[in-house]
C-alpha cells in the first residue's frame, strides 16, 4: 500500500460536487491502494476555506468527521520542526508557501514522500517529495 499525503484542496474539491475536480479528488480518497494521511494544518485550512466559502456548518463538520474516520491526521513534532527549518533554509518560501513547507515537513517526518494535490505549483519545486498524478481532470 502506498502512503499518500492529502493536501487541503483535495478535501475542498471532494466536498464540492460541482467542481471540475470533484471526481478526480474523490477517486484519490477512495483508492484502496493508498494509505491516506493529512496534517493538522490541512484540517485547519479545510475549516478556514469552508467558512470563507459559506459552507454550512453541518456539511463542513460532517465531512470533517469522515476525514478523521478514514485518514490518519499527523501532527508537528520536534523532528518535523527540524525538517521545516532545513526546508525554509533551502527554499526560502514567501507568504502562504511557508504553510506548504510546514505540511511537507510533517509528511517527511512520517516517511510520506508522495502528496496528492490539485495545486501542483504549491509543491512542484520541493525536491524531497513527489506529486501524485491525479487523473480525470
């Protein structure tokens, strides 16, 4: 089974049945060949985006409970902080890119080197990870 880190946008597009990315994102989350992980940062981003989009509380929390039931949520650690510091030094991200580096550091500290995302530009220059090809869009 392949370990895959799930980025926030996968959750948002899975929730949005009208999105052109919905089916592709749903397929990632339902692929039985993958062992799925996300980070506490992705969870807070998910809730932040849902509240900005005006998604009903019951819908947002219902899908959040599905996430918690089906995906392992990872948290920062002393090891991920050290990796984060090294990645900051190496890539010098600016603005919101810092959050992407933090997410990557948590995945790497848990030996997860593949990330599923629609926003490839957020991660494409980070050589320590591989992006999962998302078919269907």
